[in-house]
């Protein structure tokens, strides 16, 4: 491991080129010689690397998790005892906020205005799940319908869990899985995404500082194919994955074959349904966060705006002006709103969608090109398309970049139909001055989460995709139960 202070913003990066994996409570040298290079998306400089774990490394990690689960008794601790560890872990994560932020930004280009919140958000997730200890320790006793007996419903931890993370939010989308898994009494093997393997090491440091026993948390690195080996490992009891829908389908197929429980948080193509009474000034204040968060690289954002015909022109003007006014540039600058996209491959994919939209006849109101003044880095000018029709690729497929599509509707029924016609069902927003009307309309939209005049995740509420957006639930008590398996114990009622 190494430390570096590199360039813009005096970024302090505790890890750069590493040779080790975190297995059984210690950093151990990987067997394999192959490596993944880590590239700064803002400069295209290679600044770090991690080893590819071998099959033997994977066996060691999973075996360590198995021993910690069954042998040293992580699962046997009372929930209140595990909660103490999670609270310590939350404190330790917050101590590493700057290092987490800077490393995250240098890995995937997310602006520090975004990554500076990663540690506090992760800590809040750990604290929320720690708060569920009383809920877990409250007896769940259910009477037989005829009153002759009763059932004690116990909740046992699932076992060893494989947690496979994406590159867009490499801290919080791991912690969304790690926190409930630990609280449930499970042990884990984590595989970070190939472009973002280093910021997670700050979480590992926090795990060690919090005193979590060896083997409870393990981290291995490698290419996408290595993730398949982890999913299929015979000692893994559950898989949790966040990423693209095609990869999620492959993981689901493997888990179905193995009868292995799986949680999948996948892609989205969410809509912001704008009602005619909308206050456009208020909508402009939350537009970027709701529709283009993290340079458009967020699964639930409302990248399709459904605008009423009678206000279409003024809404297009507002969206265009708001996007144009948001700063594009160095992600280490706290005022930057749009940074580069995460990888060269992602830049080409997003550029392909922009070309497709133009070819299909959509009207570019801003963007549509590579910005001037950026000789290096995976930058694209944030792009707004007007006159988009429902059959266009840009209206149907997840782009995962700084691109918005604005569609026109005549009636609210037509708008609801448009919102539900993509095959996805992850997020969504309704904008209206009448919150009661917006609330009623939300019930007609086939999506797992929806916001009224804004969108944000609530750690205490379930986050679940419908249709092509996933299987299972994260967050809330429901997210905890994803790492538990019930046992019903029937007994006669004592007189």
C-alpha cells in the first residue's frame, strides 16, 4: 500500500498501488500477478492499481467468512451486541470522510460536492440498522387461529453473503448491503467494481478500528468474471448485487440454478411527471439533484421529463437554462456540479446515445458534444433533448450519463402511460403545486419509489425496483429481512 498527495485540491489518497486483499482480518498478498489499473477520469492518468484475486484467494476469503459466521460466533451475538459494533463503525467511517471523498472522486470522477457526503451517509446507514436491535430482540409470537397453540417466529442470519458493488456510488451502495448483513449476523465477502476498488479500503480500515472480529468482513478484487466465481462459490449463501440489468439477469440465472437467495438493485429509466400547475422556479431548484445527480450516473434519477403540452416551451427553456448554468469541470472543485463520466467506455456509450437521439430527430437544446477546453478527461457536455418521442432509444434505454429527454403529453392519463412504458420501475417524481393530486397520481405509476416535488432515499423505507429494475429490497426493515431466514417453532400454550 502507498500514500499520495496528487494534484488538484491537494487530494490525500491513502491507497494507490496495492498488492493485497483483506482476508480474515488482515491485508494479505494476493496469489495472482494480474492487476486492475485505476484511472482518474478527469485527467486519464493511471494513479493506482489492485491485484486480481485467484481462485485460491477467493476460497480463503469465503472460508474465513464461514469460520467467522459459524466458528467464532458472529451470528450468536445478541443483536444489541452487534449494534455496538455498528455504532463504532459509523464513528470510524466519519473520521475518514476526507480520504473517502477524495479517493472516490479520483476513482470515478464524482464531484467532491457529491463524494463529501459519502462518509456521513454511510455512517447514517450503519446507525439506522443498529437502531433495529430492539426490534430484532422483541419476541414474535403468533397464536394458532383456533387458540390451541402458538408459534414463535425466529429469524436466523442467512450466512455468508457475497456483496458485489457498482462504480457510481462505491461506498454507499456497499454499505446499503453491509450494514443490514452485519446487523442480521451474517458475514461477507465484498467485491468492489473494477474502476473503483480503492475507496472501499477506507471502510475496511474503519472495520478494523471498530474491532469487528476477523473474517466477518473480507474484500477481494478482480475483473467482472471474478464476480461470477464469487456468485457461484459453494460456500456462499446469499448474493446482493447493484449494477446493470443485463449483468443482474446473469446473476439471477446463476442464483436460480443454485436456489440461492439474491437481491438485485438494477437499472432504471425513471420519469418526472410534471403537472400543469407546476412552479417552475421551485422545480429548477431540485432539477439537477432529481434528474441528473452525479453527472447522470445514478440509477433512480428521473432522466425523462414528461411535460404538459400547454407549458412545454417554458419548461424546456427552464430545464435548458438550469443545466447550462450548472458548472462543468474539475471534480475536485467544490463548486463543480458535472464532472467527467467514470470511464472511457462509459463516455463512448453515452456519446452513442446522444448521436442516436440526434439521428432520430430529437432537438438538442444544450450540449450534444464534447466540451471545449478539456484536452483530457472523460468529459461530455450535459445534454438536453426536446421533441423526444416515446419510441426513441433515448426515451427507452438507460443512458447513465448527463442526458435528459423531455417528452410532451396532452392528458394526465397519457402521461401515466408514458411513465409506465419503459419496462423499468425504480424511481420517479411528480411535480405539482397540489401535493394531494401528486400523491394520488403516484399510486398510478408502476415504480418502487417516487418523490413528490423532489427525490431522496430514506434509509428507514424500502428501496425496491420493479420489472427490469431488480428483485428484492434494500433499506428499511425489509432490507434487514433480506439477510434473515425465518424459523417457525410451534408449541402448546402453557396454562
